[in-house]
């Protein structure tokens, strides 16, 4: 047994202790079930496990000190359980761990300073627990730490300001009773920092002004040199282990070599703010290269948004960002390559077709991804641009949602927000298109349109829709008796069961596209209903 994947089922009871007796077991995915036992002590003795995902269960008890024996562990997700006790100091011995998610539990005690020894750590979420004490200054030394969240705890003392903490914002430290530190964290200034602050003010007021001309001259020279050598200079968001290359930095010239100088023969897609190329690197690994057109308004912001959001997400139905290449006049993302293209190609290109089971599989994968964005992350993420061209298909026809260029992050206290950035015509919810109002329900609306399009093979901007006739109205007026007259003819057959399933799918699509956001179902309910429909089709 190498890989166990039983997530999102209704499994309950105790986790079997025999899990730790499987010598070849490398991956365990059991998240979103109803397991209510403690974690078997035998599990921590496994030296082959790389990924353990037990989030969103009812697990109890504490973590064993034996966790430090899991030398191969790369990702550990225990969020959304009822685990108690302190975080073991031995956790700091996990030198290969890149992802540690312990949020939404009942952990207490302090954050072990030994976590500063986890040199590969990129993601650490301890939010929504009962952790007290201070944040260890040893965490400043973590070279790859891109995400750190300790909000909703009982922490006190100074927030570290060195290393990657210089890039963190106040939202990651909310609702702690006694934190202090830099003003950008929206906390009180630490009392011990007053003399230091005074010295800094003296330095800024009396010493730096005489040096202003020298600094300006030096800056001009530096800017000139950066412009000349900008294409060699890269800023990476991820470590070399994610890319699988022998070196950690991807330069502009390596991207050119991988894509034959961005040759049109390697172009696999083109969007409003850039193009996607197929790139073959020196180690024969193939990746997708998303190159942003920096002459287009919003391209810089879109690049920054994708980097900020995607680097922290982990889900099998999301396109994974491997690394990035960024300088003054070139920005690109290196992504997983999806050999089967996007859903739009499979719906509309000649010589491509999907049966009803394949289409259901794709949209269920999409609903799983959106459910994770809305409910499985520390804050709700709104994709804002769900459509077939943003749904990619891997070698096994598993759907992956991509393109987070206009996605928005809702904070814990936000149910709705407002934006001036709009999505694609035909897929936008009424409140989003008219007033820029954002909530997770705008994704549900777009998903409803996607359901209609996937099973009718009609775009919401098709020429048959003009005047007051929209796709939503067209489907609603055909429901339920005339549904078989509007669905894609490729799905028609004499099976009465298929007709019943298609009617159920369109009924769900109509519910998703109601005008009032509060009357739309949440994506979790949508996901469950589609899985039930899929079971009928399979039978």
C-alpha cells in the first residue's frame, strides 16, 4: 500500500492503528470525514510517510513526541479537529517539512522555539487555537517561510520583524490579547522599543539629510544597472524542491530556452493579460509558463495576486504554481503542465467530446476546488472568474481550477466586500456585475452558468442569447419538461435514468443562479448533490 485517498466520505469511528504498519505507505488523504479517535501512535513511527492529511475530522487527544521521527514528512494537515495539548518540541526535527497546518483545534501551551530549526518550512498555520506565550524569534531564520498565521490565540509579547516577517501583515496576528511590535501589525508598540525608536528618529532627522544627494546619485546608478541586467535578475516565490530542478533560480533566459524563445509553436493558450507556453527544461521536465503582458493594465496586480494566493493553497483540484520569474520588465509563473488542455477545448473544438460521466467528473472536481477556497482555507477566497477556459485537465482528465489573477481574499470578519475589478461577461453574478459586490456566492452563480454550459454546449454569450433572452432564462423556461430539447445532443440516448439526472443538474444550476445571493446554495451542498447525481449515472 503506497497511497490512501479516502477524503470527503462519511467514514467514522477510530483511525485504524494498522496504518503505521504499512512499510511502503507514503501518502494518506483522509480529510473531511468523521473520525473521532486519537491519532494512532503507530502512525508516528512511519519513516516513509511524506503527506498526511487528516483535516476536518473529529480527532481528539494530543500529538505524540514521536512525531519527530517522521524524517520524510513534507506536508502535515491536521486543521479543523479537536486536538489538544501542546505542540511537541520534537516537531522542530522535521527537516523536510514544508507545510504544517494545525489551525482550528484546541492546542494550548506555547509555540516551541525548535520550529525555527525546520529549514524547509514554507507554510505554518496555528490560528484559531488557545496557544499562549510569545512568538519565538527563532522563526525569523526560516528562509522559505511564505505564510505564517497565529490569529485568534492568546499570544503575548513582541511580533518578530526580521526575515520573512517583514512581509507579513496584521491579518495574520488578529485577536491575540497582548502582542506588540511594528505599527503595520496594528498592535501596540513594545515598551522596550522606545529608546530604539528614539535613536532611529535622531538618525533619520540629523544624519540622513546630509547624505540625501549621495543616496539619490547611488540610486540612479543602481536603477540604470537593474534595467540593463533586469532580465537576468529573478525573484522567486518557491524553493527548488518544488520545481524539481537542480538549482533553485529560474532566470528569464532559462524560460526562453525552455519555450524556444516563446515560439508560437509552444503557445498553448492566450488570455486577456498574457499567454501560456509549454516549456521543456534541461532536466526534461515539462511545465506551463504563464507570461504576463505588462503593457496591459492590471497585469502587475494580477501577477502579485496569483503569487500571494496560490503559494499558500494545497488542493488536488487546483493548478499548482511551481515558482515564478520576476524582474522590472518580465513576469511569469511556472505552473503544472496540463496535457489535456482546458474544458473549453473539450466542449467546442472538433474531434473532442465528453460523455455525461466525464462532464460530471469535471464539474464535481471544480466544486471540490471551490469548496476548499470558500471553506477549507484560513480565510475565504473568491475566485471571481470561473469559466471553461480556466478549468484545466491533467493526464487523467482530473479537473484543476486555475487563473487566480482577479481572485479576492475575504478576511475572517468579512462576509462581503466590494471591488472595481470585474470578471467575464456572461458568468458574473448580478450583484458583482452591477455594483462590484463580492462574496463566495458570486462563485456559486458562475458555477451555475458553468453547469448550464457544460451540459448544453452553449456559451452564455452565444448568438442565440440577445435582448432579454439569457442562458439562465433559456434554461429556466425549458425546465423541467423541455430540458432534453436544450441539452447537448451528444448526451441524448434512450436511458430514462440519464434524463432524470440531466433534469436534476439543470435544477441545481437554476438554484445556483438565483438573483439574490442568500437564496443560492453554498458550494458544499452543491458538491454533495452532484456526487449523488453521479452515483445514479454510474448505476
